[in-house]
């Protein structure tokens, strides 16, 4: 933006407070409440609101409905990308592995089942081998 508006402070003589040294209030862009409320810093949700969103996402609630609810509860502007970002940050790196482990456990319950996960040298999954008693 290149905005020249700034506030400069210095420590007070006793070091307990900040004193305003100079101020430039001239902006080179529009300033209003709508622009301010849409800044990502102002849209940031507190821990409880994020947990609420994560809970709703875990039951596959409609993101637009989540957005509306959070805006009503918090009074903040919430964009769909904010909901998407919460979902993305909530996804733990082990969640795919947990799902894989659950799948392997499920396959293993078949009578006479043999399950093998094939990995490379970096321990990255390359395939899944499954064979039950009928396949042998």
C-alpha cells in the first residue's frame, strides 16, 4: 500500500510507559469500518470459536451455515476462506495414517486375511496388498 500513516513512541524516563513522539494521520487509501472489519487480523477467531467451527466441520456441516452462525455469535466478519483455513489447520498430519490404520484393521478382520502396506525407503506408502481366503 505504501501508506505513510505512522505512530512513533519512546519509553518514558522511568521506563514504565510509552510516550507518543510523533504521529502522521495522513493515509493514501480509504479508511472506514468496513475495510477495517475485513482485515484478516480483525476476522481472527478466538480459541472457543475455532473449536466450535472444528466441531461443526467434523460432522460435515454446511460451511455457509457455519459462516452465518459464527458471524451471528461473534459479530465478526467471517469469510468462507476463514472456515476453509480452520479446516485445513485442523487436519493433523496423522489423520490420513489413522484412516489407513482403521482401513487395515477392517481388512484384517476378514477370515484368512493378509494385509501388507508397501512403503519405499522414506517410509512413504506406495501400495496396499490385501488377500482374503477366497483370493488365495
